[in-house]
C-alpha cells in the first residue's frame, strides 16, 4: 500500500536535509528547518516528473492483469483491447473487446488516483522531514515528533481508502469478463475479503 512507502520517503528527505545541515551550517532551529525545506522542491520535483511520466505511460502501454500469486501465465490488456496470455492474443468478439477496454479503463483510473496520492505522500514526506529536523533542534521528544508526523498522514490514509471504494465496481467488471471471456477467469481474483483488507490496510494507524 501507498502508506507503507511514507516512512521511506521521510527517511530519504531527512537524509538530504541532514546532508545540508552537516555542510557547515549553523545548527539553529530556523536554519535547520530552512535547510530541510530547501531539499524539498528538488526531491518533490523528481517524484512529480516520475509520476507524471508513469501516468502518461499507463495509457500507452499494456496493463498487466496477472493474478496475485503468479500461478498463471502473465496476462496483459493492450491499449487496443487485445487480451494477451503468455504473449499470445486470445480471440475476442467486438463486444468482448469493448468489455476488456472498459476494464482496462477502470484499472487506469484507479492507478492514476494512486499516483496522485503518491505525489501527496511524497510531498508530505519532505514536509515531515522538515518538521522532524526542526523538532530535534527545538528539543521535542521522539514521541512528540512521531505524533505530529502521524497526524499529518491521516489525510493520506483517508485518500488511500477512497481507492478501495472503487474496487467493488472493478470486481463486478472482473466477474462479467470472467463469464464472457473464459481465458480471463483465472485473473478475476478480486473478492469482498480483499476489498475489506484494502480498506483496513489503508486506514491502519488512524485508530491507535
């Protein structure tokens, strides 16, 4: 899940900021915070560009729909609506191709929503690093810093949970495809239990 990546982003931002602090800058709270902030635009800019590129590529490249345990051959949906299993196209009628494109479109929209949340999470990571460094120099305890950072992540968790709200519609499309295209059936593995797991994982940490 996206939220599991936040600690890594915070660490990356913190290391970049601390590198600036260790380069002979005075260790006052204000200057430490400014040093951390100065690393933010560079880090956030790189992440923004990478995610914008990923968003564009979603529409232009094949979408992988392999099942979660990889027990089946790799399956993909092309931008034209072809269904490939182990690189070979499964014969489709015009109606089946339209269903495949509808499913692909849903997957792309969910992925783009995830990328948008990823951007916000990355920016939050930089902001959290700035706050953490400022807190260290101002004498805040680790618990105070942790609570402040965790309160900022709550909005990201809520946004991630909204992705899970789109999964019932995706599951319905999966099931229809599985009924209409037998070759797709092994890849229709989304279940109500997995959707519940998605919501629970997204909101983990909000109730503690």
